[in-house]
C-alpha cells in the first residue's frame, strides 16, 4: 500500500505506507508550512522541530525550528522527549529532518512515534521528498543558520 504525501502544487510524493506511521492528513508541504506560519495566531503557530543531525541543523534550518535529534539515536530521542515534556499535548507540532529522501529517513518515524506516544494530538511531518537542500533551500523558502548550538554550549 502506498501513501501519497502532501506537496505544494499538483505534485505528490509516493512513500511506502508500511514504512511510515503517519497518514496523509498528518503531513504538510513546505509551501503549506510557510503559509501557516505567516497566518497563524501566536497561540496556534506551528512549533517546528528538526530531528536531523546537528551539523545539518547548523548549516541551515526552518526559521524558528529547534533541534532535537538525531531521532534515530537514543540520545536524540531522549532529548526530544525531555524537550516535549513541557509542552501542552495539543501543541501544533511539525517535525522534519531532510537528511535524505523521505522514504529512507531514519529520524522521522522514531520522532513521530515518540511524540504520538507521549500523547501529542497534533503532530505532522514536513514533506521533504529528497532532502532539505533540494526541497526547501533550492525552492527559496526562508532559512535560518545557527550562530549557537545551545545543546553543546558552543558558539559557531
């Protein structure tokens, strides 16, 4: 069975359904996320979480995203869970990685499952079929670069 994940415009991405724990309704396209961030009230603005390795986050990420990963490691999942403990379970969460093609990403499924397992009811995946560079940066969406990595207390 295949899952067709949301994308901007008329295109879609085919992802093997058996490999992902989310439904099409639990995805958001890059254009959709940018639009939602621009129009959402402060109370309902998406909280964006990057579950990629730190070096990818430092090179550029969705503006305002926080780093809690890589979610494919116990340390990354522990960091994600610790951070999420203080959030209301109705928080509008968007998780993304962008390290590799979506259907091969080792970080999204563990992060999505962990947040759902904690009782979060509004978790969505940012659909980046190829990677963050191709599907976000090269399409001209806003990018923020880190000047500091607070998890390691270093200035970059």
